[in-house]
C-alpha cells in the first residue's frame, strides 16, 4: 500500500494583503505559521513512527515554511520542486487582485483558457504536474507527504482518481487553506480518497 497526505498551505501574506498569490513568493503570516505548527503536529500523529517516509513540497516560501515544520516533526528533510508550484498567472504576479480583475485579457471558461497571454492554463498545470506525480508514486517510500497550493492540489486529486484532464471543465476537487487530505492506494491498486481538506486541527 501507499499512503499520501496532501497539505494545502495555510494563511499566506497574499491572503490578507490584497495581492495575487500564484508565483509571487509570499511568506506565511504570523497566523499562518501558527497554523503550520498545528498542521505539523497533526501530520505527525497521522504517520506511523516506523514507516518509510518522504516529503515533497513546492519551492515557494509559503509552502517551504510548512514543509520545514513538518520535516522537523517527523525527522525527514523535504524535497522542494518547482513543478509543485501554484499555477503561474503570468504578468499579474506581483500585482494586486484588483489589478488582475481590471486587466484580465481573457476570461477562463475552459481548461485551455489563460487569464493572460504569458499565464498557464489549467491544462498546462496538469501537464507540468503529471511527470512529478508519476515519479512520486513510483518511489519506494510507503508514506508520502505533499505540501502545495489549492489549484495544483485540485489537479493532483483528479489525476490521483484517474480522471481525464477534461474533467476539470465540469467539476473540481478544491480544498481550503491549511486543509489536510489523506488518500491511499490499496493492495489491489485501487485509489481511494478517505479525507479531503480536513481543518479540524486548526480549531
């Protein structure tokens, strides 16, 4: 069996300052760091003490900070990957959400639409993530912890369930900031999601 815990980073500066997140390299807020500590404690409780374990994280500050706290809790050094970053929204990175709304070049109606000419579409994110997803699932580690962002983890969930990319035109599997999901592959190779974006550890 293979067990996967995914963590959506908690409160980041862009959640409270009116700026775009995406590839802008924001840190966690003070509240976000407290939430990350609670996440680390909870993840440690979820993982057996004698298991083989790996941690993979987006290389942006807000996810690195969470991964580092989890790594300290379970005594594992995280691996940071650019392929686990949030969707790149192009020229609006470093701008405010208000600027984004006032300057959108194209509304998104399908997975192939891009808000800006230099932005990623959701299909682009799928294609960026898929090789990393396959590599992570092929690792010999029994438990995997993945720290990333909301949009990317929604794509991860669809890939994990074996859904086609066009599924994202019809529905999504989004979570919440600070949410923890748990999924596993059983001995027969069946993919199951047991928990989606649980926030009980933050109460």
